[in-house]
C-alpha cells in the first residue's frame, strides 16, 4: 500500500440545531469552524445538517448521521428553556435516562455566583444529564457537553454559543480526537485567479486537471471577478502531500 492509497479514515457529521439558523437570523459559523478543526486532524466531514429544535428532527438526524459517520458533533439545543430538547432526544437515541450530576450542579452554582446571579429551577435542570454520557465542563456557561460512545460511534453534544463551543472543543474534545491513530492528512492550497471566467478557466486547465493524481482534487470557487482554485490532497504523510500540492500549484 502506498502513502496515497485510500485507507479507512474517520468520517464526521455535524448537526447544527436552531431555528435561528434556518430563518437566516444567525450565520452558522460553528459548523465552518468545527469543519476546519476536524480537517486539521485528518477527519473528513461528509455532511453538515441544520435542523430546528424538534425532538423528532434531532432523532431522525442522529439515526441518519450515525449510519454514515463515526463521529457526530452536535451544537445547540442544550440550554435551560423549553425549546432546548437535545438532551431528551439523546436519551431516547441511546436508551438512557436523565440523572442529577452533583459535579455539574456545583459547576452551575459556581458559574452563577461569578455572574452575581442566583440559582433557579431552570438552571438546576442543567445538572440533569444522560446517565451514560461522559461529561464535558463548561466554564463559560451552564450547559455541560455530553460525549456518548456506542461501539465505534461517538456522538458529542455541545452548546450552540460559539465561545462556549470553541472552548470545549479546544480544551477537551480536539485533544482526545488528536490522540486517535492518524490514518490520513488533509492539505488544502488555494490559488487566486482574476479576470478569467470559470468556464474559460476550466477549459484552459483541462489537460492539466486530467493529469492530477487520484489523491488530489481540484475545486473551482467563483466570486465577483475572481475564481479560487482549491487543491485538496489526502494521504498518510503530511510532508509528501504538502510537497505534491505545492508542485502541482506551481506547474
């Protein structure tokens, strides 16, 4: 097997939950940020799903994504209000129940105290967590992260607030994922072109594109007056992929 042959690699799916994403009120920056971080670990994101805060929609997305991915990352729907139903859907999917976590209850109390706020019943409900989940601390909010494992599947649920999600990813989730055996590296290089339309550019590059090896893909990304050419290489050795992409982008 050469370093460019395809291996079995970790596939990921991102589920973004929130009506605000579907009506255009909020841009889904979480999914873009997560995708870039996973690519940096050689994990391929095969699908990004955006759904409303609905129990059945969450269950359906979990069922579909778990059939196509080894890792499912969820953002949103973990808050204390009635429209936050992610925990209940996860309990049904993993056949478990909510239990009180004394540690999370203390974390919530400490967080509220730092904010000069007092505990109410909705805040207290944040300490009710799925019994089988590994808990991820949240120093910037009241909703803990939840990590479920079943056979080779991992499902990680995080708050939708971007700074809470990023802190959890950077300090707890990415370090764990980074310890997994690295089956491949993913390298991107982008070349900017100007003044040539996408179709004309594709025609000019046709012979060059035909000569690209199987482990390098070319994507055309047009915008006003500019076409970006993105070369993506995948392989078992990062240095070789970097060199190959660099040479092809210069040829």
